[in-house]
C-alpha cells in the first residue's frame, strides 16, 4: 500500500511539473507576441494574446486542484511538502506573468490603428522584450530540470530589466519629452508591466532554489540534488 501511495504521489508531481512547464512556455510566447504587437501595431497578434490568457488561467487552476488533492490524500512532509508548496507559489507567479503580457497586448489593441509607442521608445521596449524572453526561457528550463545555481543567476537578467526601466523613465520624464501626458502614462505603465513580468520570473526561480536546496535563494546559492519532479 505504501509503495502504491508513493507511486501515486510521484505521478502527481510529474503532472504538476508538466503543467508548470506548459504555463512557462505559454507566458513566454504571450509576452513575445505582445511585444511584437506593441511595436508593430499588430491588432490580430494582440487579440490572440488576450484570447489565450484564459488557457494559462485554466492550467493554473489545474495545478491548484492537483496540489490540493496531493495535500489531502498524501499529507506530505519535509522535502515532499516543500516541493508541493513551491509548485503552487511558482504557478501563481507564472499566472501573473500571463496577465502582464495580456496588459501589454491590450495596450497595443487599445491604441490601434495608431502605434502605442513613440518611435524613440521602440528600441528600449524591444530590449525589454528580449530580456523578458530570456528570463521566461530560463524559467522554463529550470522548471524542466531544477538547478539552483542556474535559477539564482536569473537575478542578473532582472538587473538588466531594471536598468532598461530606469532608462525608459528618464526619457518619458525628461524635459525633452514632446508627446504629452497620455503617451507618457502609457509608456510608464508598459514599462512597469515588463518590470513586474521579470520580477515574477525571478521569484519563480527563487522558489526553485528553495525547492532544491531547502534554503532561501541568494547570491551564493549552490546546485543541489534535483527532486523527483517539480
């Protein structure tokens, strides 16, 4: 009986891991397409991102349901409990990333057919999109094969996003800004969406560090043995 219960638990962890990776890949695609819609004023692309956000929400609900079933049936302790609880936190971060990508797409849709960005901001948002894509890709990788050292290094890309956000605000709030208040507010909000997207990716990475090592994430986090699944 105990062996069967363990097999059932391991199968549930594998399913949770599969769902998390699926979510990570979906929000990576969503932000990439939202960035393209923003820069190119592509209405169809923006509407596609908005429509598919419900799929991420549905997957998040599947993770929640599976986690609750595991907690009720298995009553996990120690590292097993850490794995299950970490997965729930990670799913929450990824779901929020999907929402933020949708906010970007909705801004592009609202401004269509006009471009949502003044030309002088296109370059910085393209860079922010690239950093967001790198972070989401790393997040998917460390969820597929948990590695604390690699997850901890995601902080470096987050620093790059923070620097781009500061650069954006310097332009928007500078004395030479010629576009008025409404475009400035849009640009500031968009920058915040990208910054928070990066923060949630890094937060998911920190949960992976905790999952693998049992210790909070930090600059000196070292790789430890990976759990059966995440």
